C-alpha cells in the first residue's frame, strides 16, 4: 500500500518539475549526478549505481543497499524522505518543518512558567519539562550552566502517575526555582502537600495548543522549537542563532 508520505513526496517532485527551468541539454546526466552525490558524501560512502526512474528528470542513486532520488541537475535529492540541497547540505524539509512548528514567543503565557534568571538574563528560552523525564534532568544541568539567559520552565506532567503531584509540590514550595532545580537534579521532592493554586491545567492546554507531545521541548526567542536534549555548547549557540533579531 502506498503511504500518504510517499504520495506527498511524489506530488512534491511533480510540482517541482512543472515549474523548474528546462534541464541542461545532455545525453546522459548520470556521470554528473554520480559526481555531485559523491562530493556530497565526502568519502563517507560511495555511489554504486545511477539509473533513470519512471518519473522524467528524476534519477535513482544507489548507495550500498540504500536508495536516494536526485534531479537530473544533481542539485537536490530526497534522502530518507528529506529534501536536501547538495551544494549547501541544507535540509529543506527540516527547515520548512521548523517554520511550520514555530510560535510567537511573545504570545507565550509566561506567568504560567517558573522563571529563572542567569546573569543579566538578556537572552530568553522556554522549556517544557516533566519531573520524571530523564532527558529533562540531563538538560536541566545544561540549562543551569548557560550564561546570560532568562529561562521559563513550563511544568508539564505527562510521563508518570506521580508527575502531577510532584509538579504541584514544586509550585507550592516557598522558592519554586530552587524546588524545581532540586527536584530535577537531586530527585528531592518538596515537603508540602501540593494543595496551593497551580497552573497545571492551563499548561496542559497550552501544550496541546502548541502540539508539545514530548519533554523536553524548547522554544527559542524567534519561536523555533527543539525537542530533546542538547549539549550545553550547542544549546548556547542555538540560543544565539535563534535570537529574535537574527
């Protein structure tokens, strides 16, 4: 059965070909395609075979037991369902997906988050975390090491039966920032019953609205998101690269 994803890919190629400039006149573009893909692979693998497909202008490239599909100008290819520009090595599918998943940071209800300021706090970052999330705990160490950032933590209990109770107790602690950091880094649950007012229901609604389905999920100042853990050095660069005025 043909998957929806396969149909989308086929339609994308058809549209691209319909509006593309005429292909360079040449009897056999296979050598050019082979050379371009080998350059892109940078010696990590090599092209074993190049052949035409039933779709005009689209060529099959075999790399070991894997197949990718390349236009006859050898400028773009589908690699594991991702549209890649060979010369720049840009993942155009990923870039477009990031655009579709971006939000307006200014529209985030920051009052629902636990706010922590490192240094001057001129940079901004929002994160959704669950207290029972191992990746979140690892990320928390990296977050606390970041210089000059204001961190907004949206506590999202979605992983375990006791996640919600732990979140409630963190919100009811006299110092929420310390309570959350101690909970994430040391597993220390605040000593209270968790009966105070809290924003858990509103944060859950927000997560549904933003299609946040996993923790940790980060949002940078320009609205782009990152799901999963990130090493501190890379995270620091991502914050700078995704500043609002970038």
